[in-house]
C-alpha cells in the first residue's frame, strides 16, 4: 500500500515538475524576446546618434566653406588647379582635405560596423571619390592621416588610374 501511494505521489511530482519546466521555458522565451527588443531599440538609438554625429561633421565642413568666401575659393581652386596655389594656400588646402578625409574615415568605420546605412555611405563615397580623383585631391592624398584600413579601401576602390 505504501508502495502504491508512493508511486502516485511520484507520478504527481513528475507531472508537476514537467509543468514547471514548461512554465520556465515559456518564461525564458518571453524574456528572450523582450531582451532582443531592447537590444534592437538600443542599436537603433546608437545608429541614430552616429548618423547625427556624422551629419554634424558634414555641416561643420560645409559651413566652413559656405560662410567664408576665401575658404570656398581656396577649396575650389585647390581641387581643380592645386599647382596654382601658393605655399600657404597649399598648406591650408591640404589641412582642409585632411579634415574631410578624417571625417570620411569615421563615416566609413560607421558603415563597416552597420551604423551608417548603405545609401548614406554611398552619398559620402561619391563625394570622396570625386575629391580623391581631382587634381588637388590627388596632390594632397598622401598627407591624409586617416586609418590604414580606410586609406587602403580608398586607394583600392575609389582612386582611378587614367
């Protein structure tokens, strides 16, 4: 009799433990989904912040060129006819191109790490390609202090040899 009662309690305990396992699994699935949603929300916030930061960098350079006619003329002349610039202007132009290259390096890094959507990178890449293939861009490219990975990418993918 004791054996039968013990067997019944054993069966009840097995059923209860099976129910507990199912409840635990359901709980884990719910927690996992909530965690994934939070991670995705965080990733979107990081992407948005990266894009805002990159846009601020673009605006800084655009404002520097648009707000000062001397800078705008220097940049336009340097891009198209670098050799016509005097030594001080060449140094100024080189510094400006280097600032653009460094900013583009940050954009490229963001793109490589999924923080910058492909259409935004393509827009930046087109501008960079025009710059590095211009006479002035070519003349000062070796002075660019960007990351080696970025420099290699630009040299292999964007610079045309003709």
